[in-house]
C-alpha cells in the first residue's frame, strides 16, 4: 500500500487545514458512508501526529500517512489523491496494487 498525492492536492490540504511545515494529515477508516473498497465505511481525514505508521508520503513539509490499524480499509489498494484542473477539491481514488514480478 502506498499514498500517491499530487503537489496540487497537497497544497489544497495545506490551505484548507491551515497546515504548516512539520504537520501531519492522517487518512483513516471511518464508519458510515461509502467507498470503492469497503462497504459501510468511508475515508476520514484529520490533522494529528502518528502513533504507528503503516505508510507515509511527505509533500512540501507535510506528512500524509495511514496508521497500521487502518490498513485493512485499503484492501491492498494504493490511495491516490489528485486535484484535477478546475476542481474545487481533491479527488480520491483507490488503485489495486500490482503484484511484483519474481
């Protein structure tokens, strides 16, 4: 599992959440809503320091991450976040991880 976040999407989170260099953004499983990977759950977002990192991606001094306890939610998918031209907010997608060649 990986986090792929475009610089544009990261900048959106930085502005919307009032983040500064060294801050954190956690993506987590939230009960309720819907997603493409888990029925009855959706993706939550909050700004807090990590406890047990599973995966992280640093962009412009901000660490975007997922905790070990939330790995199940992604069901072997990468989290992909982009901000398409003309869009007011990021678009979140889940890409099935490819099997490494042996």
